[in-house]
């Protein structure tokens, strides 16, 4: 798979893999989180999606970059079912500007939600 082609087609930063048809939904994101990158693991919060911490079980994967500024309703495209490139998943629990590659122990929890992290070959 050539990620540059896939990224251009899906505009998802190479997060979505085509081994299984993806199901994508536009979901509300909590205000005031700042800039979020495609691949960020998100969980349901009381006022919208928020970044999942290592102790959490992520619910979805953000598949586009968004800027969740305070005071504005923010909607982001999220993968709710399908296959994702494990190497493109991000843990943003450290705050804005502190994204890190998601640990396997965090992203393995996605399978319970119908999202399957896979190794990608590019």
C-alpha cells in the first residue's frame, strides 16, 4: 500500500487501512482541547470526545486534523469501525503539542470497539 496515495484519497493522514470498509462518523469534540492530529485515540466524555489516556479504553480514532478551540462547537470525522495503521495512532493524553505514538497496550483496546489496528507496509 502506498500511503501517499491513500492519504490523498481519504485525507486521513494514512490512518485508515483498506483491509475492511471503514465506517466514519462526524462526532462532537470537547471544546478547548486545541489542535488534534489525525490518528489521535479518543474516548467519549460528558461534553464530547476527548483524548484517551493510557488507562482509558478509546472509543474512536480521529481521522482528520481539527482545532478544538474554546467557545466553538467542533465536529471531527472519526473512524468508528474498520482497520487502522497501528503506527499512525497517537496518544495525546499529555496535552497539546505532546502527542506520542500510542502504546500497544492502549490501542489494543480498540478491538473491543470494532476497530482493528494492523501493521502497515509502505
